[in-house]
C-alpha cells in the first residue's frame, strides 16, 4: 500500500527549515537567503518535473524521452561550469563537462536497460527517464570537483610543473600529480556515499520502494544496482574530463597554457 503524504505533510516538513532560519538569524550565521532560494528552487523544479514526467510517461514517445534527457544534460553542463573557480574559456568551459557527463551517464543507462533490466521496449519512457535521472547529478558533482581541483592544482604549482617539463619528461608525466588530486577530489563524494550506504544511511530509492510496499531484499538489489551505476558513470565521466582538461591545459609542445582559463 502506497502512502501519499499530501501537501499538508510536505508543508509541515518545511517547518524545520523555518527553525533553521530562525537559528541562523539569532546566531548571525548568514545562510537564510541561500537556504530559502534553494528550497524555493527545489520546490518549483520538482513541481515542473512532475508535470513534465506525467506528460512523458503518458505519451510513450522515445523522442520526448530523449528530449527530456538532453535538457537535463544541458542544465547539468552549465552547473559544472558554474561550480569552477577558473573554468576553461570558450566552448571548452561548457562542452567538456557536459560531454563527459553525458558519456558516462549514457553508457551505464544503456547498459542497465539492455542487459540488466531489459524492459520491452528498452526505450519506454517509464524506465530510462528515472534511471538516467539518477546519474547526471552525481556525475556532475564529481566532474565539477575534479576539474576545479585540476585547474587549481596546475595554477598553484605551475612553476614546479614547468620545471619538470624542462627536464624533458612528457606533459602526462608532469601532470600526473595534478591528475591524481583531481581524480581523488572528484571521487570522494561517491566513495563516501557508498561507504555510508546501508549502515549510516538508507538511500532514497531503497527507502521509497520500502514505503511503497516492496520487499526489502528487492529494494536492496535495486539500490545496489543503482549505486554501482552511479559510481560507474561518475568515474567514467571524471576520468575522461580530467584527461580532456590536461589536453586543454597543455599544448603539443608540452607547455602549460593557463591562458585558456577564464578568471
């Protein structure tokens, strides 16, 4: 039996945000505006998504499904660029993050739909839309953190990297420490999420299925599958993004090109 919380229950849950806002004002912590904007934005976005998904699921149109996914990728690509202190200039600033995130998310989604779940047809809107929607958010965070760490590390350690390049080693060897730091920074959130899942926290998908009446063992299997897919999409997108970032931050003559960054 599915329990519908209703609008009243949703509004009651928001009381805790009001409490947090009151504490922030009393202690002058200064996060009231950001929390309010985030709450309003989340409410509007979810309400619009609910309306859009209702149309998409009822239409059973593959083109409409792909259109929704493309819009998600387009917005996430902008968020990746906006979260970096010094993004790449030109199309690279937007295109690198959006392309690598789409690649990672698309690969794991198609893999799950064609090999693991295998619905008929596999492109039916009810299956790829929610499954694909789980991966871009996590991949977006990982790629944004990774690229930000890469550009920050190269900017801060430019002289050391150039000194290594002068000894005759390749740009890949000289940039290896920066690439390692970038990969570590990008993978920390998903690694922490996997470490905490089950003991410290019950994930949203698993909790939702149990509340909807699903068998806990079935909910666990779905959650494990989803977490593995999310981690795979994040790792694939991050690694390709870091490689692309190194290519952009250097040239064929093995020189550092910070002039290709903005800010």
